[in-house]
C-alpha cells in the first residue's frame, strides 16, 4: 500500500475577509473530494485572509498511481484560476 501525502500553500488576492476566504477554500475542498475521492483539509494559515494551506492524502496500491493522482490534483488547482499555488510538497509513504 502506498499513501500519497501533499501539502499545498495557496494565495488569492480576491477575498476581502476571512469569511470570503473560507467560502472559497471550502468550495475547493469539496470539489477536490468529490472529483478525486481523496482526503483534504485546511491545515494552516487559517487566520490569514489571502493565504491558505491544505493537506491532501490518497491511498493506492501503486506508487505511480498515487504520484499521478497528486499531480492531477495540482493541475486541477492551477486550472482553477482564483487560487495560485505558491508552494507544494509531496511524499509517498510505503506501508506493508
């Protein structure tokens, strides 16, 4: 079993308040969960109105598949348009 883990830091100049940001982030998280069947949570920068940090995990039986899923998620977020990825980190954890 392979667990794909990714930490994504995002920026958006659109929100004018924490309420606006949380609405956008919640929308992104729900769309990611529904489209890719992955686990997603906001894990940092929760008090910043223009920055966000989310954690994403997926489980697969092959490393290539887990890596591909995470790359597809990055492409989906980048294609979104209203959130800019400032940094991301991926790791594959092998469990026997």
